[in-house]
């Protein structure tokens, strides 16, 4: 990065990451590092509505631009309006964390003199600096892959460490009141031990069976009489949460001990997890949201691996991974199950998840005791 004279206008940097929640969460360490290395820069983040709450209150950003995800003629009109907005801001540098057709085109159309992105077939010419992103799956964390883009702008930047640059999402004060109201509406008390279990998943490759989640709920409530379970998922998969609840009640779990929450927004989900004693869920956007809190976590990995997608947060925080172990077909591209039996996911038993959950709860209690003795 070229040095700028003290009297020059602040460096204007645009960061682009469209689409998925977890992917946006995993860019937040780069935002923090960029602010640290370029303290006077004006940082703008371009995101789509679904993941916008992740960065909406980020203290290291100056602006957040939310572009609606539209189709057809409406999308063309929106993109034309967006391009004019971006060009008027006269960015010096654009970093495209996404690399998709739309994001690379938007990066190019900003007219920024420096445009950094991945080497993508047919689109690399839209960037002034391209970083190789090897094809296939490799055991390298997503944060490290994106860090490569930042090192192009800031040569010599040390490799990231999650205890220094963790993922982050700032709590929304308005969500705190809404979550408190939800907890009262569910009939739970302040003294109850809350456990958030996210049972949703974006595709069938990551959908752990409802019966397995129900066994976990039964195991956790049997271990503590004041433990309360909150089953979360998106509205489109509300039926999964209701089925887990039904199966858990069949296994003897009191109905009053289980709540179903399928209408929480991201800010409310983050606040709820931060108040909970434990989060359990598969490798998904909500798991990455949970990793921005200090709450103990148990994450279930099927076709993906923690080496690439594991929670990026301080190793001192109680975090456990449950998976089936090494398989010739794992990880995969999640387009077709080669063996045909989803063994990477269905091979994970509920007992392993319950055991991991109890370990994380014990570890968190010991951590609290250690802090109190200091």
C-alpha cells in the first residue's frame, strides 16, 4: 500500500461480501485488522439484506451499504442505481471477498484504481490484483483464505490469530428487550439454565435427524432439572423444530422445558445465544453467529470440516466439535452423496453430542471459578 501524505483525503476502501450469513461473519476479523492497520481509512461494507445485521453495528466500519437481492429487470435497475452510488464515492480500493459474477462486476464498475479479488476464470480481468484460490477442498480456514486478500493491500501483515482478531457481531440493544420478552413468554425464569439448539440447515447434507436432536434434548434436560431448551430455526423449517419438540416430549421431556423459536431475527438470535449457557448446532450461519459470543458451543460437522469452517474465536472459550472422523468422501462439495447414505452426518450419535455438551458446560463453570479466584 502506497504511503499517503498527511494532508491527503482518507483512504476510501470498499469491502464486498454478498450472500451467506456465515461468510459475512468470517470477514469480520479482516475488518478489525484493516482498521488497526489503516486507522484513518474510510471503510464501507457492501452486503445483502440477509446478512446485513452482522455488520450493521460493527465499530470498525464507517458505512454499510445494503443492496437488496432482486431478480430480473428489478435487479438490473437496482444494480444501475448501486453502481452510480459507488462511483460517486470514488473509492481508492475495493476488496471483493465473494468473487461471484455480481460482486466482481460491481468491483470493476466502481472504477477504483485498486481492485483486489481471487483469480476467477473469466473474471480475473476485473481486478487489478488477483490472489490464487486453489480449486478443490483444502484444510485451510476460510479466514486465512480471505486474509490473503488483505495482505495484498497491507504487505507484511502477520498471519491472523482468533484470540487477537476473532469474529464479531455487536449486540443490538433493542434486541435485548425483545429477547427478554420472548423468554418470559416461553414461561422461563431468570434462574433457568438456557440451551439454544439450532436444528435448521440450508441443505439436506447438513440436516442432522430430528430424532437425534430429540435425544440430545432428552439427555440434557435429564442431567439438570432447571435446564430449558430453545429450539431455533428459520421460518421455512419450523416444522423441523416442532418435530424435535414432539419427539423430545415422547421421550419424557416436560413440554414446559422446551420452546420453539422460528421467527427470531439475527440480532435476536445473537442476543439469545449470548444469554444462554450453551449453543448446539450444525455448521451453519447461526453457528458462526454464536461464535461471536462467549457462550460455550458444540458444533456438529457432517460433509464440511472444522479446519475450514470451524468457529473462529478465542481458543480459551469452551468450544467442541463433533464429527464422524475421517472418511474417503469427506469433505465433499455437497451436490451428491457419493456413498448414498449420508454417513458423515448420520454416523454421529446423540450420545457424542450430549457428552460434548456436558463437557463444555463443565469447562465453562471451571473457567468461571478460576476467574472468581483471581
